C-alpha cells in the first residue's frame, strides 16, 4: 500500500515515523510533499520519496495523510480533488 503525506512539518512525519517504526509500512511505500523545500529535503535525508505537488501525492497513494495547517486544508483538498474522484 502506498501512503501519501501532504505536509512535512511536525505532525505528519511523526505519524509516518510511527508507522515505519512499527513496521506497518516501509519508507519506500511513502510519498511526501511539502511546499517548504527544506522540509522536503529533510524527508529525503530520512530516506523518504518526495514529489513536486499535493496532486502527485494523491495520484500515487492509496491512503493520503493530510498534515497541513488548518488554514491550508481547504486549498489542499481542492488541489487533490481531481485525483480522489
């Protein structure tokens, strides 16, 4: 199963790390996106795959974890809407 992570601040990576630590998923099964390049680079340095948009995450994932600030949720949902219909 491919797991997508949109938002690589504090909460999202912690959730994904817990799943990886418990061996529920492998790092290779996770695809991540964050608008902040430094946060994306941090995920790459930990061995995760990153992509260039929220839409790419949605298109490549069976399960999507949205871990963005509340003010960004509506915009994020709009961006991935096409892939989830």
